[in-house]
C-alpha cells in the first residue's frame, strides 16, 4: 500500500462511518457434517457467543457431500444459526445444492435445492442470529433480483460482502463430466453463467461502494476455494471471471482486501495469494477456515485505523480436539 492509501485509510481526509472503531468478527464453514459432530459444533457456537463478535459468517457447506439434503435438516441449521447471540450471515456451499444430483447426495435436482436454500435463509433482507443486522442485497438491482444471497454490510467504515461462489468448479460443468445427462448439463451451465455474471457485478459494486465511501478495507466471504481450483482446472475453471474481477478491483482499491472462504477444510492465512493471472498483490490476503475435521473457527480483529486493517487468527474451542496445523490437502478429510 502506498503512502496516499495509508493517509486516506487513517482518516486524514475523512473516512465515512466511525473511523477508529475496533471490532472483531468470526468466520467458520464446512460443518457440522454428520451427527457425531453436533456436540462439538454446539460447543463452537457457544464459544462464539462467549466471545461476542460484532457478527459471524458461516462460509457454506452445512452438511457433507455424502448426506442427502432434507427440509428438516435445513431447519436445524437455521436454528443453529439463530442460536448465536449476535448477527449470523451465511453464504451457501456446493453441498447444499450444487452436488445434490450425486447418488450419495440424494440424486436430487440442484436447482430445486438452490431455490429451497434461498427461501429458507434469504427471505428477509437481514442476517440471522438473535441480533440480526440489516443487509443490502443484490435482489434490489435490476436484472439480479434472484440473487438475494449476495449481501453486504458496513462496519467501522469497512465494507463486507458475501459472494455466492461455490466449490465443484462453481457449478461450471467440465467437458469430462459424466455425472449429468444432457438436459441437466444445460440447466447447470445456464445457472453458472447467470450467477457468475451476478457475482462479478456484485464484486464490482462492492468495491465501487468502498471507493465512494473511502473504506479502509474490504472483506469478501464465499464458500469456494478458488485459487488452487483455478490452477487445477485451467481453461475450464469456473472461477476465472470471479477472480479476474476480484483481482482487478483489489488492485485498483489498493487498501487491504481479505478473502475468506471454506471448501478445502484447512486453516490457511496467506498474504499475497497468487491469482490465476500469475500475479500477487501486497494488499490481498486469503483466509481459509477450518473444516469438519477441526471444529474450530477463525476470528478477525478489524482495526480500521491500522495499516493491515485485518488481523486474523484461529478461534479454538475448549473441549474440542486441537486442530491439525498445518493440515495437508490429503488429510483435509471428507468434503
Ligand atoms: Fe466442505
């Protein structure tokens, strides 16, 4: 970050909304995954309440990819979210809808479950939890009315947003996909294209707001691990447009950008993460949350007046087995 960025981040030329207010948030995802994990998961929720963060974000995957989806389970997830004393914001994962066509995941229609996810968790323009906060949602934007799950909010001048980007290549069907019939491939492709365009617009809109309000930082939350995935899938990656928009906007923004995601079940704090363009940017950090093999969360202290703005680390739950750190890709467990 250049000196001019530092000056505007420190409020020298007037930052909107309570500059200097220091606060924290919690993020987690890819859990609980199976009944055997419910007690540990409930301990985690209690521990979050003990810390009293300004808000908490579940980054998607509320169940494993080998449990069929049910309406009753979605209600249970909603009750867990509402057991948090503060605000809970959620972004959907691939296990909730993208992958439910798989045999071990119920042989269901993904679009039916995507619609159910939207109805269950996104029917109001506010967060879940016992002290919900109002959210700005993409449904207000012409042409993007169905994307009620893309939301943003501001705290201490920092702009926060969820982006509905999911694992399983963001539902972009690869040429070697043998899991779907012709019709199912077409509907998945149409869904991917439409949501991908919405996500790009949402990312651009989020940074436009951050620039207009001279926000000291931006944090984006999404379920997918997009960096390794993009490298693996190359030209068939479903993250090319999304990461391209994030990279371009972050570069232009210059101030700290934190990208928080679930999906690969490994705690990873990686400053200067490499984009598919091959470039790294000093102001962009990726934070991967723990997964179901390590029932813990991450906590981020946000100090809008500091140079880094975001200070992230694990939030470990007493009573739950210690996490494996670092956890290799191989050991990351069932997704
Ligand atoms: Fe997962």
